[in-house]
């Protein structure tokens, strides 16, 4: 019984810690606004309503007159977005612009970035998820200050009530008598009672608001994973959240991203020594199936990326106990890939990893540059691949992208799936681009979504691939991280594994 209790506690602890930064808390995007290459960072407030901080770096040498930003909420009843704000140039950096935008409702937004320059205007939509993920605590010094001011106001109010009752009916210069003093004391007592009841009522109201906020904090849909090892091996992910099965609360249906309804990641909990990137197929609306690769038996952290028709993206988090691997593994999907750590990486925690041997004999090198990787600073995630003979390799698109990067902190407190375009989902971006005023998920938009292969480079024309791939990102927390970089060469999916220690920013 005690053993089962410890097991439940361990599962809960893993789920709680991985929920901290599962998916990037901020949005990173690198792409083009018309003829202008841009890099966009949207730092969400963590509370709704809240003020999001937006920075736009224009990477084009072409002159730029101004940059406009506007948040567009996914709301079929909204006919037009608000007027755009002008992003202010950042002093000392002619390529950087900054703005702050209010996100007033929970759900999927797109931030429309418009760059106006000598080549005309260029526009791009950057998907942003506005959800309440934290409760802002009242700092002790501010609490003491507010309490002191409140006590002063309360004392002042009671004093005014007593003075008004004692002296308001007296002629000028007449001293208050015994009856006047008694009346003032009664009025002060009554005022104290009324103000005390008002304070108690305000406290009860605030506690109700705080409780509603706590219970309304965003949590990914609950899911469980089970494995069938007898007969045809199978791994099932089941979305068993009440919000998913209740027709009155059911979120918008799923749409494919990079050609798949779900991207499932398995990370071995002990030592992070095994990793798999799989693509389950739906058996019904709540159950997805895939074939487990020959991973070592043990406990695994499970992450599942999904995208809804309204553009909202989320990562489901759970754990799974993987049993003995199958004798022979055939991937359920041609894009499935896995790797087991054989201790062949250079470096390690604290020293960094600059080179990784790939399964086809080629080598992947992290061009990380000098200096440490620091929290909230450009992480310089550029990776180059060289063939076994040392010549630069030619990479091929892997699920319509130049590459994929999956990273996690060793304790599971951070997990992110990156693309060369950043943290955004192309399917979510295209959902906003296809949306028209008055659309509903079940109406005209749903038909346009069904007619498109979302996440594929239909109009996001890919540049010719060379031997390297880059990912825009900044680590949100210090600590030890493992990175899995996935590329494709000669029809084969290759995974490079790297370790890095991220340092706290200097103060």
C-alpha cells in the first residue's frame, strides 16, 4: 500500500513539475513579414487580462518606416480587430521595436505584425496562447504599505464620522457638551461596525475572486497512456479529461500539424537516456494508437502536442511504464524516430556538447559560439551536419521543416518542441490566415480547414536546405538540459543528442 502511495506521489510530482514550462511560456517566431525577415518574441503575462510584451527585430537591410502590432482574438462574433499600435523603436538598436498589448480574454490569439518600409507593407500573423498559468503573489513590502494605508484611511474615516456627529450641529466657537461627545462615540461605534462589515464583505468577495482564479488556471487536457505487449504491441494514449468527453465543454476538434493530428514524445525519466518522437493515429475521438519502439523498459515522461481548429495549441502531459521492447519494430508512421543513449556524446553537463555522432556515420555539430548559454538570452541554436567523409551534408525536409528540436530540463520542469520558425504551430498560423469575419469552427472555416493540408509548406515556401538548421529560442530557467535535434538526410531521420548547462543571467 505504501509502495503504491509513493508511486502515485511520484506520478503527481512529475506531472506538476513538467506542467511548469511545458511548451514555451513565451512565443518565439522567425520568418518573413512580406519582404522583411523578422524575429518576434511575445512574452505573455501569465494572467488574463494581462499585458503582453512584444519585441520585433527586423532582420532586413531595407529601410523601415514603422512597425505596427495588433492582437486578434479567435472569436467568430468579432467582425474586426482593434486599431493597431505603433511599436516604438528601441534606443540604441535601429533594428528592434517594442510594444505592449493587452490580452483581455483567454484563448487563441494571433498577433498581426505589419512592417512598413521602402518595399511596401509586409504582414505576418504570429499565434499566441493567452491563458492564466499563475497567481501573482502580493509582495511583503507592498502588503505592509497597503495595510498601513488602509489602516490610516479607516482611522481617518472613523475620526471624520465622530467629528461630524459631535460638532456639525454646533454654532461656531461653541464647545461640544456631554451629549455631543456621547453622540460622537455612538456614531464612531456605528461607523466602525459598518466599515468593518464592508471590509469583511470585500474580503469575502476577494477570496471568491481568488478562488475562481485558482480553479480557472490553465491545465492541459488530462490523458493516460497504456501499453499492450501481448500480440500486436501497441501504445495507447487516451484523453480522459471531463472537458473532452462532455459535449457542453468539448474543445474545438483537432487539426493536423505537419501532417499529423498528434506528435507524441517519450523521454526516459531516469537519466533521459532514451527518446522517441512518434505520431499516433486516432482510433476514435479520444484514443490514439502507435507502435512502441524498442526502448529500454522503465518509466517515461510523455508529452503530446495537439492543435485545435480554433488555433489553440497545447501539450498533454502524463507518464507511462514501458515494458520489455518488441522483438522487431516497424514504425507505425514513416516519420517516427527514436534513439537510445549509448554514451557516445562529447562533453556533458556543465561542459556543453559540441558534437554528436549520427546513426548513418555523419556528424552533427552545435555552432554555439563562445560564452555560456544564459537564461532569457538568444541561445544560438544552430546545428550543422557533415557526411562521414567530412563534406557538408545536404539536408532534406522532415515533416515539411528543415528540422525539429526537442529539449527538456533534467528534472522535467521545462519541455519545448521547436522548429526553425520558432515555437509556433504552422497549423495554428494558417488557421488564423484562413479565418474570415463571422466564421465558426463548424461553418465555412471548418470546410476551408478540411481542404488544406495544415502545417505543410503550401505557401510557406521553404528555402533550399543546406547543411545546417537554426532554431530561435531563449531558455526560461537555469539548469541542465538535454536537446534532441532531428533532421533528415537521404531519406533517413537522424537524431543528434546534446547536453548543456544554462546559467542564470548576471545581475
